[in-house]
């Protein structure tokens, strides 16, 4: 199995009513109940270590194939949430997709996990072997930092990535573990000369997984059950 990582960054407009932001996040998180989705969570960006990034919220999801990611993208429920809850309140949206270099376990990180994404924009005409070296540096991060429970990386294939071509996602047990990693081997790896010399930009955004897929699946089925009960003739006679 090849896991597909899908990350979307959102920049919510200034002075947007918090209720609308909450509705966007609630409806995005509700998409976890869609059949193609293996894992999905959306929440605020806790911090950005990049002067070129002003994104405020992030969605991270996983799929078993590119075909299932495409099925999610065109699903009517997904299209509705984007049209009604995302586009009206966002100034900017960026999406990055890649085939994970490994199949992380578990595919759905536990509640409370901290998720950090790193996107790299390479200079033009960087040789394939150099790209491979840079990916190798990213893969080596897990070995040198305690608290990293999962890490995947790969080459972006999304047309909405704004020129960023390499990406990684790291999952930590929690915020404290993620914070402890700052300034250690991970950033040392990204500062190595062969990496720096070939980069045009870096985005590092951190978010917290505050929801669990199971909760939204249960809510989804409760809603469907309630609807089915309402449709029964005896319920209609009672005026409910």
C-alpha cells in the first residue's frame, strides 16, 4: 500500500467572525466520514517558521491511492464545504500532495498529536540526485529527534503547491514533544550546505490534532440514523 499525504493550508481573512471559522473547521473535520478518507483533521496553525507563510489553518488527510484522493476531491460533500465554508472566508489556499515514502502506523494519529509540515521550494534545474539527497536528509530526521512518532516525505504532485516540490509531515506525541524538537537535528539537517544551496523557500507550519476520526464517524452515523427514524411512518404521524 502507498499512502497519499494531502495537506491544505488556509489563510483566513482578517476580522473574520470566529463562528464562521469554527463552522469551517467543523465541516472540514466532518469530511472524515467520506468513504475515500483514511484520516483527516483540520485545525489552527500554532506557529509558522517561515517569513513567506501567513497561513492560519491547516488540513491533513491520508488516502490509500491517488484515485481515492481524486474521489474525495470531487465528492459533493467536499465540494459543498469548500464552496460554502472555505472560499468565502479565505484569502489564500495552498495544497500539497505526495506519495509517502513509507506507510505510517497508525494511519490516523491519536488525538492530541502535534503535526508539523515542511515544504521545500527548490531552485530551477536542481539535479535529481540532489533532490534525492535532500529527501534523504528529511528521512533521517526521525532517527535523531525523540518524540517523532511518524515522518513521511516525497515529491509533490499537486498543481496548487505554489512551486513547492518537496514535502514532509512529522507527527509528534504532543505539543511539548514538537516544541522540544525545534532547533535540534531537524533544523540542522535543513541548514546543511547542500540543502541551503538548492532552496528558494521553506514553509514550516505546525498544527495540533485535536479531533479523532472515530468521533466524527460516530456523529455521522448518528445523524444518518436520526434521519432514518424521522422518515419512518410512525414518526411522521407524530409530527417529529
